[in-house]
């Protein structure tokens, strides 16, 4: 009897809170969600030497943030540093860091804490891709993909999350991929690393909810293919639903999601629908649809840069 009462009470509380959350979502569908101010925040971006990382640095420079730029490519990173200063950033710090090396992450993170301070926005963006049929992928490149695209996220969280918790203030940003939502032909190790990064970020997000760490936010980003050069040669046969995205557009969406403290960002929007289809369609129909969308052959024109990482 007592347990029935307890269940009814918990059910009513849940329904009440769910209705409030639904109303809040509805309201913010029509009026734009307020954006947070990131001026003075210490933003660390891994893989800042080119592509999305560089463009993110330039956007945060405009927004008045203190920038900490990490990349294994010293020249590219210093070029981003120079561009960020030109874009208005007054405090920019470039560090050469190979994110595939745990000890190097720990060492450079200590340097950052001493020289700059507590990182309040951590953007795990550095990424590599091998591409090709799984059995032809060399072991060292598979390990590198997992080290950079996934394990680096574990180590950077270990370095910077404690201060975020202590200050009850911080934002963890995971740049995953549509390949972290749906398996892709010729991208097995890359997909594994991106699914892992997504799962890790989502699990720590749940930890922050359970531990009532209201000041520590999470944003998980899953874009489709982007024209940065990482997937050079790849093309899409249904560009109206799954276009190859322009990096400037993706970065605008990522920064907007961070400022609005959105938890999940999939770009383009069709990916949200694709996830529903993946869950509800019979496998045979889902495979036919993937084939129709050209997803099986998307890597066909890929220009392999294996020797470069
Ligand atoms: N380009 C796409 O189509 C696409 C799509 C979805 C997700 N993503 C993800 O977005 C992120 C950025 O991709 P991008 O297109 O800008 O790639 P990019 O190749 O243009 O840039 C990646 C950056 O990461 C750096 N990097 C590589 N290995 C590193 C290491 N060991 N340590 C430190 N830095 C390292 C590179 O030097 C480079 O500056 C990646 O995580 C990628 O997986 C890309």
C-alpha cells in the first residue's frame, strides 16, 4: 500500500516536471533562447591549427574569450594564434600538444593551468581519419584514431573538469560526428572513435545531472561531412537532405549551441529524423534507404592522407 502511494507520488511529480519541461521547450521554439556571455571565459580548443578548430578560435576571439589553442601542428596553430589576435583577441596562448599522447596532454594541461588559469570551456575538436576497408587499416592508424578522436577526451576531462566542478562553472564540448550516430562504410575505426566520444560525453553529462552540478554544461556536436579537407574527395548524391556542409555554417551552429547551452546539436537537421528512422525502421528498409541516400558510397572518392598522421 505504502509502495503504491510512493509510486503514485513519484509519477505525479514526474508528469508535472515533464509538462513544465515541455512547455519550456515550446516557448523556446518561438522565442530565441538567451545566449550566455563568454567574454573573459578561458576557452581551450584542441586541433586549432586548421579547419573547424581555427574557425572556432576566430569566433571566440570575436566574443572576447581568452583562447588556449592546442595542436600537434605548431605552424598551423601559430597561424591561428596570429589570426585570432587580428580578430580582436587580447589573450591567446598557443601550445603544441599531441593529443594522442596522454602524458603530453597532462604535461601541457599543467602548463596551461599555471600560465593561463582554469579552463572554463573545453572544446575537444582534434580529429584524424584513416578511411578504407577495416581489414586493410594498419593497426597503428586505428590506434591513432582512437587516441585522438576519443581517448584524448578522457584525459582532457581529467585535467580540466575538477576545476569546473570546484567553481560550479564550465562547459564541455564534444565534437563527434554523424559517424558517431550511424555506421559508415570504410570508416569503421573512425565511427568507433566518434561513437565512443559521444557515449563518453553523454555519460559524464548524466553524471553532472545526477550530482546536481548545475554550472557544468555539455554540448555534443554531430555534423555530417564538412568541406574542410579532412574528407577530401567525398561527395553526396542527395545534397538537398545531406549536403556537404560549409565549415563557416557548422561553426556558426556550434557556437550558437554553446551559447544557448544546447546539449545535442546534429547538422543538418535531417540527422535528427535519420536517427528516428534508424530506431523504428526494419533493418532491410533502413539499408535500402541508406543505399538510396548514397551513404554506402560516400567514401568512394576519398583522398587518403594516411601518411600525414
Ligand atoms: N570534416 C568533416 O567532414 C567532419 C565531419 C564531422 C565531424 N568532424 C570532426 O570535426 C573535428 C574537426 O575536423 P576538421 O574537419 O576541422 O579537421 P581538420 O583535419 O581540418 O583539422 C583537424 C585538426 O586536428 C589536428 N590534430 C590532428 N591530430 C592531432 C593530434 N594528435 N593532436 C593535436 N591535434 C591534432 C590537426 O593538426 C588539425 O589542425 C574532428 O574531430 C572531426 O572528426 C569533421
